[in-house]
């Protein structure tokens, strides 16, 4: 494998406005390509918007959802990838031939769909069907995988993708700045966003504190470190329907170190160079080799009824 340059982006999407969101994706992809990126990753449901879907009926969600790979948004991403010579990863709601709907995330290059993943733990709308498989695909000789938002909170998912061969895990999110039982959690007042030019300090304090980035730093570096993977975290910034999100899209290396991070209070992207040497230099690589599955395979694989609770809902 050769070093690869990957960008992760953040932007303020508009609910249900695919044309607008794809326009921003086109702009950021073009700018990232000019800056040397070979790949750019956007947040969960970056094409469609996300939080607004909690109030949609089945019929309304079907109107928003698209087939993959034959829907117009995949064709638009292919055009963007070809125009700017960059691989694009982005998210949307998917519907299949039987009108089952999924939370999907795709990787598209100039030739079309390179990979598709369906969120294993969707919750934003009751009419979504959970995905039932992992995905591992190739990008420039690197083995890549995708886990969407809540999927990354179940640590077995990240380990599973690693054991399937992933060197890079794309982690698109719409997260942070919501109420929870953990200390310090809560919504951020939208008024701070609209006043960000006059008072960036108050907004940054909320974004970087326990409502946002400080919480993220409790677990995201551990996912990269424990599994010796590069983690490509993407998250929106600004208003997502009635919720304010804090961005801080970032790339972490297999040591769990942040090697690139978006810090603008605006649409932004950042680029990091991923080098293959770190995959085996990192402690996680050694610890994976030292595993003794005979001790815990029956414990981890024991029957369990999944119960997913999302506090802010």
C-alpha cells in the first residue's frame, strides 16, 4: 500500500433539499481535490438531511428515499467524482424494490458505486430497516469499511470490521449536542450559532465542552487505538432541522492521535496523509495478535436480545 490522502468534511445541510446539499458536496469535493485529496467523506445523511426524518410518515420517507445505485443522487455523486477526480463518500435514505427503507452510506468514484453500507442500528424513523452485514472494500490498495454513527458505539462492530481486514473505518455521524444521562450533556442554544461572528467564544465553549467534543474524546480515540485502524469521523456543523451540531470532523491514526481536524465555525474540510507503516507500529496491532478467542468466543457470541435506547428521543 502507498500513502493515501483523505479529506473529511463538515457542512450545514438543509433538510430534504438534495440539490442544495449536493451542491455543497460538489464545492467541497472540488476544493479538497485541488488541495490534493484522493478521497473525501461527508456526514450521515449528508445528501438528504437527517433529524427532520424523525417526523416523517412512511409515505413521506419513501418520497425522500432513493434506490441505489440507480437513483439520481448516486448519478450526481458519480458526476462529482469524475469532474473533480476524487472518490466521494456520502449518506442518504435508501429504498429497495419492495419499498423497504434503510439508512445508507455510499462510496462513489468516477465509474459509479464502489461500496454501499446500511446502518445496523437506525433509530431516527421507525420505518427504517436495520442493515444486516458489514462491508469491506478497496480504495487505492487500502481495505476500508463503514460504520454509521450509533454503530460505532457498539465496540464489537469496530472490532469485527478490523478482523474482516479493514485498515480504514469511515465513521459518518450526526451526533453530539443532545441530552443524555451523562453529566454535561444537552442541546446547544441555536442563538449562539446565529451570533457566531460576533461571539465565537461562547459557541466554541459549548461545542468543545461535554456537550460536544469533550464527550467525543472519551471514546473515539479508543476505537482507533484498540483496533489499529484509521478512523475518518465526519459530522455536520450548524443547524440540522431544529438541532445545532458542532462539526469537529477529524481523522485519527492507529495510535488514537488526531492528525487532522476541522476547526472552523463554518463549512470546512481537512486532509490527512495515511501511511501504511502505522497499521503495524500501533499497539493495537500487537494486542490483536495476542488475542485468545478460545477464552471468550462463547461469551461474546452468547444469545442476546438487542435493546436500543436513544435518550434524546
